[in-house]
C-alpha cells in the first residue's frame, strides 16, 4: 500500500534538497523579522538607559502633581460640559446624516449601483480621515473652539455609523419591504415605515456606543484647540501646573468610565 | 414568459378572474405558479403577453404608474411580513401609504384619516381586539390575517395570494382560507391563490387551475376536476 501512495520517484538526493530549501526558508524569514525589529528600534531612537536614568524626572513630576488641585474644580465644570456637548452634538448630527446615507449604501435598499458606490465612498472618506484631521480642517473654517470639534466628530461619526447601519440594513429580512412595495408605497415610505422601525434597536445600540467613543475623542480634540477638557489639559501642561493636570486626568478618567458604563447599561435595557 | 436563461417558465397560459371569484392555482414545484403570480402582480415583466386589470395593461407601465396599478392588487405572501416592532393597527395602516404620498408619510408619519378604515379592515379579518398589540405578539395564523388586512387597507380590486397557508398549522390554514372565501363572496373581491393543498382548494375555491410545465392543464369548477387530473400535475414529482 505505502509504496503506491508515496510518490514513486523521490530519490534521497531530492529529499535532502527539499529539506535544505525549507531550512533556508526559515532562516530567511527569521532574518527579515529581526531586521524589521532592529530598524524599528533605530527609528524610534530606543534608549532604555535613558528611561532608567530619567525615572526620577517622572517621579518628580508625579510628586509635583500631588495632591490634585481640587480648588480649581468648579472652574473645570464648564469645560466638562463642553466636552460632553461636543460628543452629543457629533453623535446627534452623525446619526441624522448617517441614516439616509446608510439607506443609499445598503445593497438591498440602494436605488442604483452608482448611488451605492458613491454612498460607500463618502462613508469611507468620513471614516478613514482621522477626527483630529477633520478638527484641524474645521478649525480653519470656523475658528478655534468647540464648534470645530463638534463638526469633526459629526463627520467622523457618519463614517462609522453609516457603515454599521448599512450592514444592519443589509442583514435585515426583506419581507416587510417587499410587502410594502407590493401595496404601492413609495421608496422613501418603505424606508421610513419598514426599514427604520426594524433597525431601531440596533440603531440605538450603535448610537450609544458611538456616544461613548465620541466622549473619548472629544477629550483629545481639545488638544488641537477644539475646546473642552482637552484644551484645559494642554493649557495646564504648558503652564507646568501639574496639580491641575492631575485633577483633569482624574476628571477624564471618571468621564470616560462613566460614559462607558452608562452607554453599556442603557444598551442592555434597550436590546 | 421566458427567462433570460432561456428557460421557458410559462407559455400560452391565459386566465381571467372575475370579481367575487375565488380561483386556486395548483401545480408541482417549478411548474410556473409563482412566476405567473409575480407577472400578474407586476413584480416581473413577461417576454410576451399582457396583464389587464380592469382593462388596463400593466405590463407596459413603469415607475409611478406601475406603483399606482399595483395598488389595485393586494398581495399576500407565504409569510406575513409584518414589521414586528410596530402595532397591528400601524402595520395595517401602512397598506394605505400608496395613496398618501406626502412629506409627512415619507418621514414616517401615518395618515390619521385612514385609521378608521384600517380598523374596518381589522374587523373583517377578526382582529379588532389585537389592534394595539405589537405585531410580534400575534400567532402565525393571526399574523397572516393581519397581513390580509394590510392588503385590504390598500383598497384592492383583487387579492393575489402566494401559498398563504404554507407555513400555518391546519387550523390556522382553515381560518385563512375561510377568510379569503368570505372576502370573495361578501366584498366581491377577485381572489387568485397559489396553493399546495388540493383538498383545501377543493373545499373553498370556485375554480381550480392546474398548471403543468408552464401550460394550463385544466381550468374548471372543483366538482369537474377529478383526483386523477390533480395527481397528474405532480407526476414525476411523487413516487408511484
């Protein structure tokens, strides 16, 4: 049996050559991986010694930032509200723009292939350009401040919400849509009366998840001048006011964790 | 009707259904029953021939005019296809959307003047007490009756039903058949129904149509159709 299943014409010399070749292959892969890693070390200018000798610098900053400057807490309430509202604005208008876009970008509801590809392209651009870049763009348009950040989050949210919603619509049962179309209902009526009610729970879940994401993003957007806690953090850093920095970090931590918990709790109730 | 693949699904299959008549199409899988219904409903265009509803040929219509023509035909599918999260009454009222193309209804609103009519349709199918419930709480038979009410809400001249009882238990199937019978008799509705149950067809229909390989094999009152004629339809699909 075995003489039949094994290839008949494999000579010992050929087997040895094959073994040598696979060894060579392993070696080449190993060398490439090591080279990749080494170039990363060089490019990031990794100097572990400096991290060790510089550790007291970090300890110094840490000691200077303690205790957190609680007295400045009331002054931070407005920026906190700003941060939350940037996220709310971005999520709200993100959903409003994403819903019709998702309708055009879902294979089963899109009116024409050209529209489908167009809508997909718009969604991809919104998503692939980072929100920080959108914020910088909008700062040049509407100036420094929370509005620029809110617009940036709106556009970036459209990218993520549009894609997830389009996928939800594509997964949904076509039956109710067919039934409504057979009654003579118009395309838009089919969307608002069959598609929207069906995807509503998913829409709510995705939106809450996005709100939580947006609160985190809105913190970072402050660094490019979009207002809120991020901007306070940047200012305090530049003024070497480390006790305010630590207070702001604690606020950030509470805010992010709170948003995460809240959105998870609400999602659990709704779904 | 010839498909682009070259398969001839239907040929020289002509029929007329009159108001108040309950006609049932019988036939094996793949004999062209569904194709026929889809063509009549305007969901597919035939390669030749015409479909006349009250004298108007709908195979030449497109877009808005086709939608308007489809309003005169109520469709009932194998599954109820209700929007499960909305109330039964809301689902029925969506049947009237075709005649209310306003910004308000396009944005998700329902025409308030149609609620009495929708309740009326629910009464005809015997579901008034479920009007406010979510559609997801209905049983299979109730859901199918609600779907018929939705089709009635569009004020059709004829009802087309594609295997309306295929996913129902026997009792619910009887209910639905009784309802279709009643609508034909009392509302003078023309009912054309594709069915897989010859015995149900015999008991409720005025007319049986046998479809075999795209050709109408018989078209007669149930009393004149012999069991052998029906068995012939399924020949080659059933053992013996």
